[in-house]
């Protein structure tokens, strides 16, 4: 008996196979900091490994000798540099700061990477001040450099014009270098946060997130530290090699049957 095969069947099977490969929705993972959620405060922790959904993240504090520190409240995570020297860390344990003393002007930072490729989709900060122009700078390979700035820092309708920070001027002056992304400030839940980023990364690619401020350069106040509350990433669907091999075999069989 001859098998009757529709001319449209190979294309249909191709669509079904591709759907099976890619239909699984990209998995989002959020690494949350604060309320001692990650339990790395009981001992000095210069680096740690955390997991969320499909991702494992390597996380380390900088500069050398600094440790990670998480607040016992929802405020978030900071970097503590007091172990380097008692005079260097103006903010102590609970925030990212610009150091003083023998490390005058050095920014505290974290480095993080993931065990699989994906997209960096969100960052959640706390305690960012527009009048002090506190900001975080994200850098990585390929020349990536993005500054995350309080959304009111360059707003023409700022409630206090005396505290308006000239972001455009700072960019023109070269005091602020790189792209600028303004943080969302919608309500108490979404505050000092950025969503819908689409920054691709490879497995093991290192990101550096550092804190700084510039308000004092423009006649405003010096920054007094900010914290990180979360990092959100999303997995990138990858073709399943075995499924693609099966798909290829099916299409080959169908092509042969059509020649019967």
C-alpha cells in the first residue's frame, strides 16, 4: 500500500518542530538582595555563588579586600570595605560608596557573571538621589558602558530647581561617560528601578557594576551611598540539537516518500 503524503506536510512538520524547539518561553530569573535573603552576612564574604531558576550567578565584591554585605531590611545589598582600612569606607557595611582616605575616589563595585547565556533585563536599586547625582555604571566586554541615573536628575519640572543636575552638561563635559538610562520612579514598589533591558551576555561574561556620584562637582551635595535590590535575567532559547536531528530525519523520510 502506498502512503499518501500531502505536499504541505513537510512544511507543517518543520513548523511544528521549530515550535517545539522555541515555544518554551524564556525563563526569567531574579536575584533578590536585602532582608539577608542570601545568608552571606554571617562571615566575611568577598565572593559567593547564587542560584535562581535556571541560572547560577558568580558574585564578587570590589575593590580587593572588600566584602559583600546584605541589609537585614529590604533595603538591599552593599559592599563593605572597612576590612581594607578603618578610614576608607564612609558608608560602612550597608551600601555602595566612593571610598576615602588611602583609597580616595575609588568606587565600590561588584562583578557578576552567569553559567549560561541570556539577557540582562532589569536592575533594581535603592536610595538613589537626584540632587547628589548618584548613579551606577554597568560595564562589560565589547565596550558596554551604561550609567543608571535617577529619573529626576535632568528633569525640567524638577520640584526643586536648585537641585537640578545637568546630566547633558556632565556628558558634554566628559564628567559622565557612556550611555544614560533613567530609572523608573512610579510608586513605592517601582522606585529606582529599570526594566525591559535587553543586554545579551555569554556564559561566564563578567559585568562590573560600580557606584559613583557627581553632584558635588556641580555645586550640589556629595553622594552618601546606594544599594542594589535585584538583578533580573532571562534565558535565551537555544535549538535542541537532538530535536533538530529528529526533524531532519523526518523531512528526509518524507522527501523519499514523495518520490515513491
